[in-house]
C-alpha cells in the first residue's frame, strides 16, 4: 500500500512538471473525510461510525481548481475524523513540495479537523489555512462578545434569509464568523441566528476570506466522483487490500482529470 501511495505522489510530480501543476501560482487544497459504505460485516476494519453506516472512513486532500486527489488514506470505519491528520498533513506538505508547487498554499477544512497541532504544523511550513471550529464554550463566548455594529451584511444572499459576517481575535489567529437566519414568513421556522465559525491565519479582507472558505464545499464533488467510480465498493475482505484499492481509485480519477 505504501508503494502505491508513493506511486500516486510520483504521478503528481510527473504530471505537474509536464505542465499540469500550479508552479509558482496559488494552490488551494481541501481536506475532508467520507464514509465508504460496505455490505459485508466480515470486511476487516469496517465498522459503524458517526453516520451509523457500516463502512470505512477515508481521509483525502484535493486540489480545488482541478479536482485532483493529492493524497488519500483508508481508515477504519470507527476512526475519529482527526485520526492521523497530523501525519497526513506532513505527508501532504512534502508531496506538493516535491511536485513543484512553489506558490502560496491554502488548506481548507471543516470543524472535524480543528486541531492546534495542525495549525502549528501548517504555520511552520508557511501555509495559509482556514479551518472550521465548533461552537463550544470558548468560541461561543468570543462570538457573543462581538459588537453588533461590526457585523457586515452579505449582499448576494437568497432573499428568504439574511447573512452577516464579522471577526474577532482568538489567541494569535482570526476567528471569522458567519451568522444566518430566515426572514419573513419563513422566520417562524428558524427565527434565531445560526453561527458558523472558522480560524485562519490569512490577512486578506474578511469578505474574501469568508467567501473562499465556503468554497471548501467543492471537495464534495470529488468525493461524489470517487464514490461513483472505484470507491462505489471495496472488493476485498482484507483492510490493506482495500487500502490499495482506494489509492488506485484516486490514481484512476487523476488520470481522467489529466
């Protein structure tokens, strides 16, 4: 499996050197995980996870503009979302550097990957990041302390609702928050503000940073493609064989992209 993983990295090196890579341009990477559902209860490593579905829980990193899979790793179905994230980031950083990505690098992820060690590792590598955070006590208190006058309305939001953004320091990082609510007759269904926050080390204007963070959702298109191709199933009863199958599925996906 490690040999196939190295092969996936080497194909990136060759494809990007041939002109498919970002070169000195900006590279935006999305990290996410998904459930690869299986039917056989005897498949090694398959288990029920947070979705209550029997399967595996792979983690992957994709390139936002081309939908290439940069890295992927099969994990047991019971694996926590953050399982192996630090090592995964180390491997991802080394891989894109070897492939010749010399420009600004931005990693986006949802709150399942919120980890201060990951922040530190990305900062040490010189990467930008925007990673979601859960509305736990400390975050909630920081959000509640934001002055009402600082909230900015998002103009291009659907007329059935209202959205605003604001920010506040959270340690040495920026905590950017989007809040949404329904308006008009629909407000009876959800009259209160709902808050969605993320931490970032980016320094650009809040409107740009917040809008680009929401674009993290494009990773779902890659997941859908993979699950419509090789990862529609995991054919072996052995975990390592299915891990190899997962990497081969990502390789085939990239070849179709190139």
